[in-house]
């Protein structure tokens, strides 16, 4: 099975919010990304709603024909309530601070084991698949297996950063982390800073990679290639 592409549409909301109004429409972008071949739509509402708004999430849910993935920090009660209300296919739990520019680290699955186990149980009881964001560290992936999560999402910023200087070295920790995930029976997702240059090598070398979620680079590429071409080009990198 080729790795699924979930398109993160937060950047569409950033552009929209810069002018007020509804141009470009995030709802239309979600509809179109699916038409153009995306296997899923990802949104990451932040507590201050500086890009995707909570109302966007509610509006988008009914038009989803693929898989809806909502990312966020469950420390925010209103995030938990939104996920339980909208019932996406997957929730990805991320330990980001409220004002953080973008996610910049994974969970400490050992220190936060009890907390994660409790909150993951809440989502799983509602029938939502759970993924947790982790650094490519074997102990963190092994720790994730004790939290009851279905999947882990490997944080790929370090891979992307080092890809051009030494791709084999850049991916080494991810291969080890993926092996632990497979041994522990965890599904594997990945995301952050994946782009048209580094995606194919990652997908080809990480066995069992189920899904990537990509926002910044894909939406930036859409400025040059158009959204339909950009989605297709990323899909093409996944086999
Ligand atoms: N995964 C997580 C947990 C994220 O926070 C983000 C960025 O919102 C992404 C994936 C997508 O990263 P990028 O926008 O760099 O493709």
C-alpha cells in the first residue's frame, strides 16, 4: 500500500486570515485537495485560532470523503471537546505550547506515560484513531507503545534539515525508530518539513510508513504549480 498523503491546510487559513474575509476558502481547499487526489485532510487548530479556526473544523468535517486528521495539544480542554464533537478519523496529539510558531518537539512518552494513556483512552473510547508526535528516538517510540496509542507520527524536521548534506545519515534514526514501531505493533506516520526533494527518499526507506501530513511546502509549491499539480506531484513521490 502506498503511503497516504494528508494535506495540512493551515497555510490556506493563514493566507485567508491575513485579509479577513473568506479568500482563499479553507473549505473549498479541503474539497479540492480531496478531488485532486489527497488521501486525507489535516488541520491543526491552535488555541488562539491564528490560522485554522474552530469553526473551520466544524465546517470542514461534513465534506470529508477521505480521512480527517485533527492535530493539537490535548492540554487544552476546548481542543479535546472539539475533537470529541467532530469525530475525525484520527487525532494527532502534539505537545506544542500555545504561542509556538510550529511544532518543534515530540512527546516524552516515558515521563508523560500516565497522562497520555488517560487522554488517549478518551479518544479511543469515542472511536477515534490516535497518533502521537514523537522524535525519532527508539526509547520514545517504545514508550509510546505503553500509552495505548494506535500510531506514532515521527517528527521529520531533523531529517529535512540534514537531507541535502547526507541523506543516509539524516534518515538513520528514523529507520531505527520505524523498526521499534513495527516491533511494538504501532502504526507509523510522519510529518514536518517534508517536501518535493526529500519525500521520496523518506517514503522509500521507511518501511511501513502509513501516512505523511504535509502543509507548508505543498501549499508553497502550489503557488508555482497550482494546487492540483502540487497534490499530484506529492502523491507521485509516494509511489
Ligand atoms: N505534523 C505536525 C504535528 C505538525 O505540527 C505540522 C505542522 O503544523 C505538520 C505535520 C506539517 O508540517 P509542514 O507544514 O512542515 O509540512
